[in-house]
C-alpha cells in the first residue's frame, strides 16, 4: 500500500517569484509614508515645507531648482529597490519587510497567493524565502571594494565572487555537484531580515496580546506581545555559521547552526579525506565563522493585564542582529516576533521529561514611552504648544493639567510640574557633578490624594517607577546580585532607582520603610549614584533620578498639639535632601469642603474632570501633551545672569538673617532651616521655570516664584498648637497682611529697577519697597479674591502699616509695623 501524499498548502515557487516582483516593483511616495506614520493624517505640502517666504525673493534659477526638488519628492519611488541598493553599499544592515506594503501590493496585483496570511502563519520559513529573494535581487555595489574598507567587507566580496564563479562553472559544465562547494547563504549575508506586522486586519486594528493570552495555536506565527522589560542580558555573540579547517587536506568546512545547542564537527567530511580514508582532524576557525549579536530579554505582564488573584507571567524574548540594545529594563514595549518552542537540555531535560519551553524571536520593537531626547513631537501638537506658550500663562495651564481630577493643591501641582521639567545638571572642570533633578516630599493626612498624584507623575514620566515603602527593601531599591541563567555568572540586577535612571522614582508610604533600607536613598538623592560592594563585585551604578516621596505623619494624622519634629519623625539628614517638602492637612472648612464635594460628585457622574477654564479653549493638556511639552522644554539649558545672581545672593543672606532672628525667639522648627541646599534648590526651581518659558536665561520673576514655592512649603510645615487657634480666627485681611509681611522679610517682589544697595538703605530709613503688581499676583495666587486684596490694601493703608508710592506702582511696607500675630516664620 502506497503512503498517502499530502500536497503542499501553497505553491512556494509562485510565491517566491511574487516576492521577487514585490521587491523589484513596489512603489510608494514620501507623502504617503509620512501620512501613514502620523496615523493617516492628511498633511499638505505647505505644512511639510520648512521654506520661508523671504526665500521667494531669490532668482529664477533657485525657484526652478526648488520646484524640481518638490516634484522629485512627490514622485513615487521604489522603496525596496532603494533599500537593496543601500544594502549592497553596506549603508544599512537590516532589511525590514512591512506587511502593510505586501498587503497593498497584493491587493493591486490580485494574484490570490495570500502572501500576508502565509507569512503570518509560517513566519520562520518565509524569513528564508525572502532572504533568497533578496540574495537574488541584490544589485552590485555602487563603489568597488578598496583596501580602506573593513576586512569583513573584503571577505564578503571574495566569497560572493567565488560563489558566482562556481555557479557559472556548474552551468557551463552541467555539473550540479559543484554547487555543493559554494559558501553557505548565511555566510554571505550581511543583513538581518525582519518582518514588521500589519497595523490593520480584517477585524480591525492589530491588538497586542498579553503573555497569558498566548496559546498553542500561535506556535510558528507572527504575534505581538505587550509587557514591561524586567531583565535584559548583556549582548554576546552567538554563532550562526561555524568554520573549520582540516589539518590533512586543508579544506574549509562550514556548519550552519540553527538551534541554540549544537555539536561541533570533529572529522573532515571532504571528498579528499573520504577517498584517502585520512580522517583529518578539524580545527575551528573563528575568523572565518559568522557570529550574530544576541540578547535575551525577559518581559512581564503589565499590572492591568493580570486577573484578580493571579501573579504576573513572564516570557523570554530572544533578539538577534540589529534588534539588540533597543530595550532597557523598565521599558513598556510592544514586541512582534515568532512564537517558537525550545526543548530543555542537560539536567533540565531529565527533570522536565516531555515538556518544552517557549520563547519569542523578536522581529519588531515599539517603545511606548520614549525618552525625552528620542521623542518625536507631532507638528500639529507642536503648533498647539507654541500657541499656548505665547499666551504667557502656560505655567498655570500645565499646573492645572497635572491630575485635573484631584481638587485643589495648586502649589503642589506647580512643584510637581517643575519636578518633571527639572533643572540643569552640570559638571565642573574637576569632574564634580551638581545635580539638576528636583526631589519633593509630600507628607499629609490620609485622603488628600498623595498616592494619586504619585501615580499620575509615574504615568507621565517616560521612565517612571512606582514603588511602595513597605514592599521595598534596600536591595530592591538599589541593586541585587543574581546568577545569570544564560552565562551562569554573578551579575547585578538593578532595582527601582536604577530602573528610573533619567526618570522619576515615586516612593509611596515613605514613612513605613525600614531605617536600614531608607539609608540606601541618601547617596542617590545627592550624588545620584549607587555604590555596590558585594559578591566580588565592586562598582558604581548611575541613578540619575528624581525622588518623589509620599508619607503619613507619625500617628496617621497630623497632631497639632505636637511639634513638626514629633509629627514627621524622619531623619533631618534625609529631609534636607528634599528641595521642597509639602505638608497637606485635611482641615475642615465649609467653603472648601463644599467645593471638594461638588468636584468629586461631578467626576463620578460624568467620568471626567469639571471644566476649570485653563485656556482659550477651556481644555487641559492630556498626559501625552504634557510629556511632549516637557520634552520640548528640556531642550533648553538656562543660565543665571549676573544681576539675577546678585539678587539671589542678597535674598539668601536675608533668609539666613531671618532664620537667626527666629532662632533667638525660638520660633524656628528643625525643618525650616535655610541651608546651602536651599539655595541650590531655588536655583534648580528657577531653571525649571525658565525652561517652561522656552528661554535660556533665568529672570528675577523665576527666582521670586521659586522662593514663593519654597516659602509655601515652609509655611505648611510651621504648624504648632499656639498659632493654629489664632490662624483659624484670622480673617482674610489679616492673612493677606501676614503674607505681605513674609514677602517683605524674605526680600521677594522687589521692583525690577531696584538695586540691592538701594534696598538696604531704604529698608533702614523708610521701610521695604516692593512692586505692587508682583505682590498682587502673589496674593491672588494664594487663593484670595481681588476684592479681598483691595479691602486689605485700603485697611492697612489707613492704619499706616504700608503706603503706596510711585503713582500706585509700588508698595512701601513700614518696618515699624507690629509683629504678625499667629503667623508662621518664613
């Protein structure tokens, strides 16, 4: 009985010729490519042109040349034919076959070969099919090989020439056995062929799978998986073709390797050794072999993909060739590749029995949250950013766009916005680095949305890591020594602070961390490095990250009968490293509670934040738009001019003198100290404010706003039972008076044309002179209405506490005025 024959499901010869026609004849235009990349947005030629109107004044020859250039750009081009030429010229080493292009070409030709479905169903085989088509259509290099080229280029050219010579000889002599002496195809290819998956299918947009959604019927198919990279191995060479040399006949033997495990050849299989029964010994030749870069990646399910009561699953990703070094630990990625099985080897095979492991061979990687430097901003979004920036109120708009579902906390949101932007990191001549990242601590009562603010910031930041204090150890925050499963060596695996390098690390429940674990953060917050000396490994890791911490007071809620030292219960050495520390109290007031309740009810009813009137179109920025704006702002490196530097020096001296007076009166708490770190924090905040304005120069207004934020954080910390009762009884005019007196004591809101020496003289003789406009802006920013400000201005002018001068543009605060009753020290 004859064996049943199963016919091939497709005609491979016809598909091979179809792929050759596709590579040779597919046409596309740059305009279509850009439209497809921007999400099918139709952009006119004027939007893509960078030419200005003044260029039309050139002569006729220049206009004609530009017209021809535009016509050339509009003309269709052979996309893959140009890629093949660049491949032959050794300008690129990766051949990307876009399945969207294959589908559109197949719809135009309509041969019914189902090329896209065949590639997606049996991807591993069609990698070789397309590689043969590329080898067949590869043109000659536009430049000949010279002695100046790489040695590998010369070897490849000689091997290709020898293959062509043998092919011609076999055809002329009609001896097909001569083709067995040619070099293997893998040895003459200097490229990695990968597939880019389709963006649209018949059922709708292509959706990425989670790790637990991958099933057995996906084996051999091209699938896309979404996850977070948890471990990335070092890049190591993996052999693709092994070369050997015989010590008897001198033949060169090549062994293509397709699996992770292989047995090297020992005896020469050449014709001469077989006829002479010489049994020549083979010696490996690494110079004639071919190696590929290899990297192993572990991805884990995202938190929102894990069902209730389950733990996240992991999957191994193997990246070869040009796909290595594209993923870093902590990145959220979409990885498209071939889902393949691999059997266990060695002792694992004895324990596993018939079980096999699975992995994904990567073909295409898409980063979800790119770094600021790698971010490509959409032109329409860039125009909207510039439009908002020209209004001059971008600082307020962006601050209100930070977690708009959370009511209030405007000063805290402004500080978090500056945390995202950051200052300028500097390195002086002797190698010492001055950090530009801003550290913020939020401490307050339960239910003031501290954790929600942290979650939002970790979502907006390109490299944002969220961790909890109780669930984090010192090793989990810094680095752990582990054994690499690939090489079996002791390696370091970075913790949360290393994963957040060039990003933000959000630590919730900061007060519940163990003291030994909390000391690991001290070095990170100032030096921004992590020193490791364990298991024979002594090194220093980079942790250039901003720390955003949230903590509760010692007894859960802030106790006004205790001092701030007893409430906060954190070491002063750690707190001094925070540039700003806010104390968020849940104080019951009728008006605020009513507005908060309305805000929460609106969010629950409409599933969105209420209209807060942030701009010309009364809309807030989405997290993606905030990230794009921050990326644009971080391109600037502001400097502090001489005049602003002198102003900062005078202000710092004034704050130190005020602290000394407060210590004599014993009104100063341990967390309100003005230290050199306070000055550096003001510089960083001022630079972040200058970046928000898209400028490279820090102004006096930036310094004033930075000082106001620092004062606001200190005011929130200066709570005691003596002044708490007085402050509750104060009316709006008294609170405005306390605010203005604090500004006068700190030296803020000085007129722009006011010199430092004049300020000292006039303060001694008459009083402190301030800009009325700046004082009004500060008062309005504190939440007071304009009517309350005007009422307080008239009331204290009648009491001769201050006077207006300079035609109503300046406010002179009389230094002989009484002490603030029940107010905080600034």
